[in-house]
């Protein structure tokens, strides 16, 4: 980029931070295009997961998370991102165009950016230490700043959410299209996308543990825990007032804001969207958990046990595969079977 705008090194660095964002099955369904004065985010529909995410909600959430990671990266590099979301109604996959303005990084910008390379989806059980209410309030404030609602599911809401999580896992277990797709996108060892075996634990056999997504070939060990040392996981539900592409994009940005803030507080986190991928269980979560607002994301958070091994970072595709000059066409080849 020219004209006193970020140089190519800065743009590459910010996009490299953006693509560290979480995405459903690590599908990385985004493309970036760089113009003279602007940067653009596109949804990459070739990476849609029809068996898991039939209406493409997780895909837009994933792109929203990458957009927020980009904003955070640029802010720490001294550039404020002015984001125009869905700038062209005739081109619905053009999710954002981004203009950049010089700015002085704050301590907060730097703390969030420093959390990007440290964040992991940690699906293992948590310790019995409770998460302070002040931390949960901080997370809710960051979600609200992105135009969304974040609440812990407590008491009856938690009961209904746990039932929806269990029911969704059962429905998915009996759905061959879902299972085939999940097997194709997980159990990986060296691929630049998909969920590696090293990041997927076997199902937690502790009584009362919630079912987790049944990734192929799970090799991650659960940390040892003392008998009676219950997992004090908090289930946070992020919801929006409406359910259009803009709301989902904002929900993805909020997901990133919450995950990076939680990481900077030292918390372990894991997104969990199975109950929201099936119309029936999502409707139940909406009626019984989020008070009629549209549930977009469930986040497990808690303290990792002190004896939990550090998790490896999941891989990402090369920058050259996702960042190109403006005008470079998006690929049309489905990547569903890629390994
Ligand atoms: C929209 C969305 C939905 C996700 N759903 C789940 C889920 O249901 N279960 C799960 O274990 N991980 C889920 N994840 C986490 C991804 O699998 C994870 O981000 C990806 O494998 C990359 O790993 P990382 O987050 O450690 O970088 C989800 C992430 C996103 C953004």
C-alpha cells in the first residue's frame, strides 16, 4: 500500500495475525485482498462445511473473528482500522472493506495483540477454581462493545443448555453426512487446515462432563485430576438481537474480543457451536437460554489445571494462499476433501 498507508510488511504482519483467528474445524474460510488504500475481507464459500454448518453461520462467525483479529493486529502496529461491513449489497461475500488511519497503540491494544499467538482452543477439562465475577463482567463488556450480548448460563439456563449440547451431539452422531465431513476435517497431523489430533482430547469420562465434538483420532491427553476435583467450567452464551449476516459477522468479532480478553486474563477457552448448528436445538437455546435473542456462540471458559501440558498451535494456510492484490478472483473449487 502507498500514500503514507501501512507498508507491505505491516499489512502482511496484520493479516498473519488475523489468520490466527479460530474458525469452525480450522477451515479458515476467508480471503483477503489488498488495494492501494484499502484492505478487503471476503468469505471463502469453497470452505463451507455443508454437513456441519448448512446455513453458513459458523463460516461468517469465523470471518468475523478474523476481522477482529485484524483490527487488533493493526491497532498494535499503530493503525486504526475503520471497517465498512458488507459494503456492497450486490456482493454478499464481500464482508468488509478496511481503511487505515495512524494511531498510537494503547496498553490494551498491545495486550490483546500479544494474546493472539498465545490463544488456543483448549477442549480439555478445567480445574475447580472458579472464574471471578469481575472477569465475566469484563468479557461481557467487550462483547457489548461489539454489539452483542454475553451471559453465563446459570441454573435452569445451564441445565437447558447442557441438554441442548447433549441432544445436538446425539443428532450429529446419527448423521452420516456430518460424520464423514468431520472425519475429513480432523485427525490431522501435518495439514495446513483442519483440526489436528494433537489438539483434540478423547471424550471426558468424568460424570456430568458435557459431550465435545467427536473429532477423528483424538490424541490429546486430559490432565490428571484428584478425585472429587470438579471441573468448574463456565458456559458463556453470546447472542444478538437479529440473525442476519451483519449480526453473525459482529458475533464473530465479539467472539474474538472475548477469547483474546480471556486469554490475556489467563483463562482457557473453547468455542462450542454444535447445539447451534441444528435448527431444533438452536431454537431451544433461544427460547430457554437467551431469552429470545439469537444464540450465535457458546464459549467454555475456566482455569486450565496447573498440570495441563501447553497446547501446540494449530496450523494455518500460507499467507500467499489467502492474501492477494485486489482484483485477484476468488477460487471456485470446493476444498471439502482437502488434507
Ligand atoms: C464458529 C466456530 C465454531 C466452532 N465450533 C467448535 C465446536 O463446536 N467444538 C470445538 O471443539 N471447537 C470449535 N471451534 C474451534 C475450532 O475448531 C478452532 O478454532 C480451530 O480448530 C483452530 O484452532 P485454534 O482455535 O486452537 O487456533 C469453533 C470455532 C469457531 C470460530
